[in-house]
C-alpha cells in the first residue's frame, strides 16, 4: 500500500426494490460495513443456448444463442464482536436476512418484493452491481457466556438485477420488453406476473412475449423477457 494511503473498506448497500418494472434500485435504507475486506470473491457469468434435437444430425444439432444470463457474485462477510462483547454480530446478521424478505413498503402496495443489494468496494466495477440476494448462509463460531454470538461467517450470493432491454422496433408489432428474468425452480407465469405487476392474470402478456405455451411449466435457467408495465392495460 502506498505511503499515506488509507484502507478502503467494502460495504454492502441494501436498497428499496425498483418502483416500476425495468427501473433501477431505490434509495439505500441499510448498510452493512465490512470489518475485514474479503480475500476472495467469486464472479460467475453465463450465456444461455437452446438446442433442439435433430434426428438427421450425425453428431448434434447447432445451438441457438438465447441470451446472456445475469452475473452472480459470491462473497463471505466475517463478523467479529469480541472487542466489545455486544450484539453487533446479530444486528448485522439481521440486516443481511432482511435482504431476503419483502420490504414493508412493497407489502403495503400489495406488490411484495425483497430489497436489492450492491457490494461497493473502492473503484471496482465488474462485481459492483445492483442485484437481488439469492441466498444467505450464516455460521456462528464463537459465543459469549450468555450465548450471544460473537463471531460469524456469512456467505452471500447475489444475482445481478435485470437491466433495461433496448426497445424493439415499434413497427414490428412486438411487445416492448424492459428487462429479463431468469427462471428458477418453482416459477410459474401467474406467480411471476403477480410479482411484476400485482396481477396474476397478466401472465398471458409474458407468455406472448416469450412464446410460452404452458404457463405452469417453465424450464429453470430460461431467460424470460418481461414486458413494460404499461403494456398490462
């Protein structure tokens, strides 16, 4: 480290979810400062390909590019409260867990959505993106005499949030798609429509934009285009 330079600490921002489909994250309402900067980050980026079986092909069919999957970031956060013997470890764990449940404001609007998060560390760009928490795993390793956790290692996985998709040609008659959603196990179009628009019956809009025939059977890993909310009407 150059003489006179100060150590830049990483921090996790917890933000309100987008106010509209295709919008960006809202204001930051919680911060989790890193006591110790991570010594390792795992960044994953995949592409999605579709391959239809070809009966006459000697080897295999030619894959068709479907789209680019979101980035996934895995990071460990080490929490230590042995210097003060207070409940700071549990407080920070509670903040991380809040990133996995709908915000009070989204529940009030009957459009439940969990917060968005962003890892900020100096001038880093490749892994500093807004996204949603896929999972949080906490391992407590030291406790005070009264049982209060004093040390914890938290494993956090963040999926990149959907970015704005360029508008399609208005003369083509196609629906305008604003962002993408990667299908996970258990997803259905009615559930996704409820999450995106607050109206489960709007699943037909997503089905039409993606040429989906069965709204209850979606293949995990498939990238769906989510039409703009103003198309729901």
